[in-house]
């Protein structure tokens, strides 16, 4: 079968696409990320060979990323994670070294099949309809006017449909930050808090339980209570929502399961069903000896595994919902905004940050009870200080805004563990260490199943000179997940580095694949130099200076923003100097 792009007379020829691919793979960012290069080469060559329809998660995982034949893309999200990294890397390439490439290779969201276009051939989105039945708009809001016009014509459900074609974005297209600026009240939001709804069904039981074996009802009840402690999910029980429930009246997901009592083992099997699509989105089995020595501890282990796999930012539900909601105007705008904000936290992307901030500010004004929105605003404002994003005219200091947002989230949801975690992060950045760890203690007590908070807590212990206490916490959190974010590997690098375990430090530095995370590049540079790879160290330093030039003259201050142990900063500075960072000696 002929490659699909050859049907159009103005489409690039195969040789032109191959040349475009070679240019991308020869660029600096792809030379230092061989896994991304392998991913891109595989999908491009499959498309050129007429095999685009075969580009599924399993095929890419096994044939491009080296997973074994037993790989299950529902359990291991590596393909989705790498596809997101690949899209970002290609955005950076076409914004820099590839800005004049005559042929563009695009990887649209929702598909692994690439699209080949000539420069300038990409269709621009149509202009927005004029605003109707509204008062005057502020003069600075050209792009905003288009978004607000959509609000007037199609209701708030499409407020966040501004993403467009990723490579064609040249402005932030921000949603209006304050509802009053539009001159008229916004359309009402859907009822409830906007977060997805999950039902946790009773377990189907086979066999007869003996003394000391897991019991189905207590386990399901613990699961429901634990899931309800996470702010970005609503838990339904027997058709009635619990906790911060929604009144939308339909389920998004259903968690079903079975418990089989065998002669020598107890087997549990869980399935996550996407209710809208009536498909099984994820499965997981647990096998325990017939008589569990500590039933409560076994229940906790199961609950931590389920909440980690399903509810965390790198979990199955968030990954599926990103693909659903960020590629179309579907869903509640508050949840779409949360997904957009979470996406912006994965990289240094000023445009993505600005979109996230604008939608959060707008929707917290439209819905003053939007506690999750204030939680995410706190971390968005915190990032403005930690990364150095430019302030908007008239902005108070970023950490002051972050503190107000975190405290307001707690006023709205005083039992929210995530709100206390945001307060912990912000207070730490303000160098109020005692207040920070008090908030962290509260977060851990409110939700002991949240391993993200445990890792944040342990990581900050490491950065305050208490690696002996913090490193076991980070390791425990790491042991509950098959996929760790880059900052988690950074904490493991730093803890092992400071306690003298260079082998484990180097291992975790190598796992930091994000090439736009400054502290991750610091870890990779030091680990590469200490393990005898000076060229790799030099490339990491060069990339660090490319994305954040201030490291050339201000490395000590940038390290000390988060590492409050002066001896640790001194040691890192010496090793950065050895790795080739100018001015670090």
C-alpha cells in the first residue's frame, strides 16, 4: 500500500521526509535522547512504509522502546509518557534549529501516526465569531476576546478549547483571568466540582474465606475512603456521591474486581472500566498467601498500589483524560483546566504556564468554591518564582500569591490533604521551614495513601540536610510506582549522592529523561562526570545553559533556592565545576 501522504500533489516526497527525519535526529536534543530518536524513527518509517495503522502502544513499546513481548501498555504508560516527551522535543526543535526546515513532521495528539507537511502548509484555525450580548472588552484582550466569544456562543464547556494545532501556536491565547473584565456575567458552570466520578463496586467473591484471609467488604470500604481523599476524583457509592461529590449524574469510571480464595493463595483482580466508552482501561492482579499475616497492612498495600496507578498525575485516569479532554472541548472546563495546569508542570513552557494560569484565575473567579483550582494556582504561582517566569504588570510577588492561593484552598476544603501539600511546598520555598513541615505533617496525616506527598516530604528533608530521614521516604514512595516523574528521580539522586552511594545516584540521574528540567540536568552532569563520561557531562551542562542561562553566573543562588544545606550546595558546586559549568568553581 502506498504511503498515505503521496496522494496529495503538494505533499512531501519520501526522500524529503527522510531528510527531515535525519535533520531532527542529528539535532542536539535528539542526540542526547536516543529513546526519543528511536521512537520518532520508528513511527516515521512505519508511516513511510504504509504501516501507520499498526502504530499502537504495544507495537511501539516492544519494537521501538525495547519492552519485552509481555509488555502491557495499559499497565506500563511508557509509550504515552515518551509520546508526550517527543511532542515537546519536536516543538522545541521547530522553534529553534528546525525553524527553517522545508518539511515538518508532526505527531498529532491522540495518534502515534505522524503527519508530513511542507512548511506553511498547516491550516490555521478559523477566526473566532464576534462577541455577542456582552459589554466592552479591555483593550489588551485581542486573543481573549475570541475565547470569550466562544463562551457566549457555546457555553463554558468550550472555554478551554484554545490549544489548537500545537506547532502552529504563536501566542498564549489566554482565557480571561477575571470574570468581571468581560462586562457581563459568564455562563453558569455544570453542577458539582467538575472532577470525574468513579464507582467502586463490591468485589465478586469465589470460594470461602478462612480465618486470617482478606475480607472483601472491609477492603472495598477502605478503597472508597482512600479514593475520596484525593481531590481530583469523586467517589460514588451505590449511586450516591460521597465527599466533595458532583451532581452531574453519570459515571466516568467504574472499578470492579474479584477475590478468589484458593487453597494456598488469595487472588484479587481489579479492572478499571471507562464508563463512557464501555472499555476496560486497566487491569491489575494481586496474589497473597492464603492467610495474610497482617490483613490491615495487606489492605493498605493494595490501596496504595491502586491509588498510585489510577489517581496520581502519571496515573491511568489522568493519562486517559488528558487524551480525551485536551484534544477536544469535551468535559467540564474546571477539570480541563486542571489537566492543562498539570500538563504545564511537566516542562519549562512559558506559553503553557500562561494558559494554565489564565484558565485557573478565570475559573476560580467564575466558581469561587473551586478549591482544586486554588490548589493548582498555588503551585503555578510557586513555579513563577522557582523557574523565573516573567511577572505580569502589577503582580504581587509570586510566593505571596502562592501562599494566598494555598490558604484559600484550605479555607474552602479544610480536610484536603492536597491543599496542605501545596501549603507545604509554598512555605518551604519561602524558607519558612518549620511551618512548611507542619503543613507536610498534616498532609500526610490526612492522606497516608498519597505517595506523591510522601516523596515531596522526603525530598525536602534531603534538601535540608536530613538525607538519613528523607531518603527512605522517597524510596518507599518510589517502590509503589512503575513510572516516576523526573523530580522524584532527582530526589533519589540527591539523597544517594549526599550519602555517598554514587552507583545509585548515577542510576537515578540517568532516569531523568526530561531535557528541560534544570536540576535534572545538574544531576546528569555531575553523575556523568563522576562515572567517567565527560562528554555526556558537557552536553548536560550545555543544555542547562541553553534553557536557563542564569546558571552560568548564578549557579549557587539557583541551587540554594531549594537546597538549604550549605555543605550540600558547596559539594554540588565543586562537582558542577568539574563537569564544566563556567563560574562554578
